[in-house]
């Protein structure tokens, strides 16, 4: 249940709600007369209008048939909003019209408005309305689309067609329609991604056989390791961009899997606000408020505040989670060419234990325990908070170049209770004949501390060479992670011969006292510092109108220092990761691409001479097609990939065992491992008609060990638990006339092929499965709507994570329902 007396963010959220109501009542739009400099190239009228709307920061939508066949001379000078549109529309029979909700449209001058309804005629022969997003060209909020044409994951704003790697953008509208409330829910519906549950609190993502270890907020990398990280809440996000394949030319160290960039909402020049109230299965209660407003009459200074309270239980017994989120951002146009942004986000979570995975039988088969079984206690706790302060400065020069400075500080902590924010019970097998008998102990840790600092400075623009215009990007970044090792106790209050079939999380195991905790075995993890520096550059050379060559590279310095130890220290200097790509516009709708990208991953391993091994190096070859249809409202892509990862540390069987003084057990290492990953994927996203949307994908991935220290691994998949075939589908239809006017229906599925896990001589298997989902929404008025989201509607029983031995089985969510009401002011 929601609490209002002991949680300070609850009080803050009340303030946000009050501000949204008061702001809606008193706000007067006054930024239409703000003048600024525009430089928009001549071209097709529809495109120049879109570019002007993007630069001016307004929400514009219009029927693209109105501008078909018309051209514009563009703009170059100082204009306010009305002056700019008047100049672009000069000589046409079109004019600018402001809607009642603050957005804009283009209409014929002779057109007579006969209705103020928000619904359009339901005619599938009419092309979808062209919607131009507000604030910046990659923004997806208010576009009411599952698709977008631009992304920032490639640094700077790029067309998806200009990026010679597959890119998926999860838009704001898709997250809202699906009711996706945090990152792991989004990633479950992302093409080619397998979600790996260590438990519900520690979730890892894999693509193409490798872990996704590049996670970013607003383009700056953040650490997702260990027990301090909190899955980001989507309420603060405008979109999530996923670039699949190696990203070393722009991201530095990592795996050839994917890079995930979460882009948060920014303030709007016009006032907008909304409240959302949700209830759902397992006693979920959620409230969110989002208020964006100009702070002066011109809109040159604007702010946005978002707050979330999310209290829920789980389908397992005795498990609860309480989450509060507060995000505040202010943006100021210091001049008509310079904008500064400052934001702060605090996420706070109180969770009972998550380390309650279930055991399998000795032969790897399921024990068929009830899905609500929780091997933990109701006093378990995993309470922590994450904070991020972010600053950005952007300046546009007169020569079409701009410079960006981005910086952030991230703090991740456990919330201390008697010095221990982490208090968990553990189960280990106590019998070799009875699979239900276990020993229970407790561990208590303070969780340590993690601080991350990021700075990125870049410049991008165009240049002329050989009579053609080209684009360039140069930059440098610095990142440091300082970790204070966790300390605490384990082996606390051992309880033996526990039969898990009769386990009661509330009564079977009493909570240890402080004296009990300190009588356990002491533990102290080492402190560490990780520093990464780099300079990078990329250019897009226009060889001919349809053919473009992309060349880039990154020079990296990477250093790991484990305090108090020299054997574990590691340094990489001047590691170069190149990038080469080609794009060719076959038609205005279809672009072909190919690319080569490299990446490196440091490894802390020693050879027999005591030398640290060189980093693992990955090579990623991509080939594909990207297309956009129906006036860029529907995207489709096909990609093929081939990845090699070489130089992984494997045992040197000719060395001594143990390899002292570097290892207390085991052989020395050699950099001779080799893995391969190849496959193909197809994706479709966007509007088929004005009212019908779809997002669908299929991925086929084949991975294997080519060379490994274990001969049994050779020829086997890198991760046999990852299904070879992954399919996702969701489609929605919004009625806009007749008796169903305002109704939206949607349905979809998540399909996974069979998989297996082997440990020694034991193999566990899971057959392929499909989970079906649905939604039902209704728009009562433009400012009031409601939505039902049904998940796993046929109550499919499956494991989201499982193992051959040990305690690794984690059930996927049973059938559940979430009901949301949204009110706009």
C-alpha cells in the first residue's frame, strides 16, 4: 500500500500534482513571438517544415499529401515562429493553425474546420498524418508512433538509415501502449535480446551470445554491475535506443553485443502535464506525475519535474518492493545559439529478498514447486538508492557546426539499517539423496559504495571537399568509477535439514539480531578505481548522392586499480578500435549498408611469464537493408551479422599448476580462445495506416566456441540457455469513428525456441514457448484516457532462468493485469 508519512518522495509527488493542476489553470502561452536564428536548407516543403518545427521546438503534425510536389527556398536568418512558417509557406495555399491542445498543424487556407474532435476519419486509404516531434529531432514524445527516423545512440542526431548497424528505438508511445514500466520489461520486448535473471533484482541482458555491458543515460555510460544498480523506471524516459553489434569505435571497452542508450524527457516550451494512476495484480499501486512548463514568457527557460510512487508485491510469497523516483530538469537558452541543461534524479527502492531462486532435481529436471514458492524470509531486505546529476551545454556556430559538453555524477548506495542495507537468507543443499533438504544461513552486507563520473566533449558539423558536402564528428571522453568494497558477515544462524516443501517465509526462520550478525564470518571486499579515457573521430563522406562512406576510430586508455593489491591491477594504453561503413540509397525508401566495427575487452589474466594478457578483441561484420515507407511512418529492416571474439584467456596446459604467485590454484593463461556468432534479424515498426501500428521482429542467432581450454566446449553454443530463435510481435488499432470511436485494442506475443544448460554430466532443458499479451484502451476525451494491459493471458508456465544444478530456477511471471488511468491538464 502507498505510504504518505514516512517516505519523503511521496510528499514531493504531492507537490508535483499540485503544480500540474495550478500550472494548467494559470499558464498562458507566450513563446510564439520568440525570435531566434534559423538555417534550413532549401528542399521539399514537407521536409523544410519538419526541420523548422524541430529547431523551433514545437509539436507539428499534418497530412503529407498537402505538401506533396511543393518545394521551399528554406530559411537563413532571424525569425519568430509565425514569421518562419509564413516564409516557408509563401506562394502556397497553406497556413499554420494552432490546435486547442497547444500543438500545431498545416491546413489549406480554404479549409473550414467542422469539428474539434481529436479523432480523425478512419480511412485506410489515406496516408498517415506526418507528425514532427518537439524539442529535438530524435524526440518521440507526443508523436503517437511506434517508429522514429532518428536516434542519438551513434553520437549526435543521425537518421537510422545513415547508421550502418541495426538500431531499434523503443518510443514513448510504445512504452505507454504496452505498459512497460522499467528497463527489463522493455528489454524483454527488444529484438534479439535475451533477459537473464540472476534474480528479480539482478537482471543481465544478452545479445548475439554476449552480455550487453554498455548501458547509457543521455549518452553517458553508467555501471550496471553488482547489487547497487536499480533498473531505471521508464516514466522519466522519452525513448530507449539499442544499437546492436560492436560499438567500440564510440563506446570503448565492451562486448560485441549491443549498446543501450536511455534518453530522458526534456522540458517543453509549452506547458504540459499529466497524472497516471495504476493498479494491478499482486496488489500493485502506482502513481506518476509529469509537469513541464516554461519559466518565463518567452519559454527560453523551462523546467520539468517527474515523480513516481510504485508499491507492489510479487507472485512469490512474502515479497514486496517499494520504489520512489524523482526527476527534475531545467533547460535555459543562454543565447539563441547556446542551451544549458541541468538535471537531478533520485531513485529509491526498498525490496524484500530476491535471492530466492528455486532448485532443480539432481538430474536437472524440475521439482515442479508452486510458482509462488519463495525460498527466503519476509524480513529479507535489499534497500538501496541511485542518484544522478547531469549537466549539458550545447552551442551552435554560424558555420553549421555545434559543440556539446556533457557531464554526469552517479552515486549508488545501500540504505543502511544497523549498518547493513543488504540482509538475505541463503539455501544450500544438505542431502545428496533428498532434493528437498537444504541448509539455511544468512548474510548481511553494507553493500559498499560506487561513484561514477563522466565527461564527454564533442563537436560535429559539415565541411566541403571536392565540391561535395560531408559530415564530421570529433570528441573525447573521460570516465572514472570509484568503488568502496562491501563489508559484512556471512554464515549467520545456520539452520539445517530444512524441507523446502513446508517452508514458510514468515515463520520458519527468525530474523537474526545484531549480535547474531556480528558472530558470523567477517567479509571485506577490496576497493577499486577504474578509469577510461579516449579520443574519437568519425566522418561521413558523400561519394555520390546515394553512396556514403563512414570512417571512424577511437583511441582508448583503460586502467583498473585494485587498492592494496598489485597482481589485480591492469592497464591498456592506446588501444585503437576502427570503424568502416558504407550506405547506399537504392531508392528514396530503401538503403543498403555494410560495416566493420571492432571492440576490445580488458581481461585480468597472467601468462607463465607473469605478463598480463592483451585484451580480448572483437570483430563485427554487418550487412543489411533499411527502409521507410508511407512518408517515413513505417520502418522495416533486414540485417546479417558475423562476429568473432578472439584472444580470450584459456588455460595454458604446459604451465605450472598452481600458477604461483598469480593464482593460488589453476594453470597460467594464454590469449588463445576464439568464439564466433552469426545470424540474421528482421524488424518492422510503425504505422501501417493512420490508426494501425505494429512492432515485430525475428532474430536467428548461432554461436559457438571455436577454441577453448575445455575440449567439451568446442563447437558448443556460447550460452546454450539463450534461444536460437527469438520473436516479438505487438500490434494495436485505434478506432476513430463510429460506435467504437476512441477505443484502442492491441495484442502480441513473445516467442522463444528451446534451450538447455549443462553442468558436468547433468543437462536441463526447456522447450520453446510463447507468451501472449493484450491491451484495451479508451480515450474518453483528449485529456482523459484509461488502459488495461493483460500479460501472459493464457498463464503459460515457463522458466525465465534455470540451471542444471544448484538453485537457479526462476519462474516467468504468471498471468497478470494492470489498469491505468491518465489525466492531462
